[in-house]
């Protein structure tokens, strides 16, 4: 199991912000097409964006007939050169070629956010830092791009950075840390932050805690007072009162891991989140209580 810190700083931005950036996604689509011939999603993104950068309207078939062959020829040359093994020097050369082809001035014109505040330079610096690091030791360019995107890696991030994302399984690391429990029971802001993190899980949540601290955490968070109770009442408030509320039949794992990554999934309690349902109107949601089950 390999974990990657998504909050890792890259120049003046973070890895997570870089990966969600439009220019980064476009450049990666071009590189995917350079590494392999079969990447339909990458072609759809790259071709549509290049047409927009060249000011070709969606219904302009004549303009598209001029731009797309040029893109195909560029990708053919890029693919031929990317047959060699990756290195920092070749990564720098390819990055220069791709961004020159895309035309940074056209990008700034087409995307207003890149025209002010130096954002374009910030993203370019972050992209190159991460791209060059991903090329180090990669067997081929597909492996380099997979390392860039974090394929088969578990992302680690702060609660704030997790907003808007969802995963089948989430793991709370360091539940005994005072950063988690600094708020007093019932404090709306602290409870809201906790539920933002908890509601990222689509199927299951796993809580990892120092074995020596597990009992004191349960004592501090008493049922019915916005905390974590043995019967789970504190984790199942009224569905109409909070967007991160959980549905009936939810399960979680409390894992006394003693800070060992190898023990993350060897817990003693599980909370199944598969029954969560946010599709019903707020007025129709009713109070529910979850139950703990031994594993």
C-alpha cells in the first residue's frame, strides 16, 4: 500500500490543486496520446481544447479539418520520440514542446483565470516540478504519467482539501491527535469539519488511532453530544440538519493501529456506509441511529 500526500507543495501551489487544473489536464491528455495510440478520453479532451485555443467554433467543420490533422502530426512526432526511456532532460524537452504547441498566449486568452495574478506561471512551474520528478526512475512514459496522476496510490489530504470528493473507502489517520478533538463536544464548527471528512466515504470509513488512546477518545465523545458514541448516535444526527449526515445501517472501523500503516485495515469495529442516501428531499429525511458491529 503506497500513500501520496495530495497537499504536497509544488512551488506556490499544491499537488491536489495542480491535478485539478485545466491546463494540467490538457497537457496530460497530450502526453497520454504521445505515450499510447489508444486513449479516446485523452483525444476527446485534447482535440476539443486545441480547437478552442485555435478559435475554431464547434460547428466549424472547415476549421476543424485544418487543425485536427496538425494535432495528429504533432502527436505522431511526439509519440516517436517518447519511445525512448524517460529522464529529467527528456521530460524538460517534451514539456517545452507541448506547451509551445498549445501556445501559452492562446491559453491566457481562452481562460481568463490565467490572464491575471500569475496563475499561469504558477501552474507551469508546479507541472514541471511534478513531471520531472515523475520521470525519475520510470520504466517508460506510461509509468511516468501514471506516477504523475497517482495511479494505484492512496491519496492523503486534509479535511479542507477533501471537500467535494468521494471515495469508496476513507481512512482517518491519527484520530487520537488533538487536531481532531480540539473542539468541545457540540461545537457546530468542529462537528461540521468532522462530518465533511466522514461524508467523503461512499461505502466505509476506517478510524486509525493509537492503541493506548482509544478508550479516552470514546470517553471524551459521549453519545448525543456531537461526538463519537459506542452506539453511534453522535455519528448519525438528524438528516435534515447537516449535509454530511449518514443514513441508517452505516458502519465504520475503529482500528487500534499503534500508528502502523500495515495495521490500518485490521480494525475491531466497522461502520458500513453503503446505505447512505442523499437523494431524498431534506424534508423527508428522518432521524436514524447507527449501530456498531464487531468484525
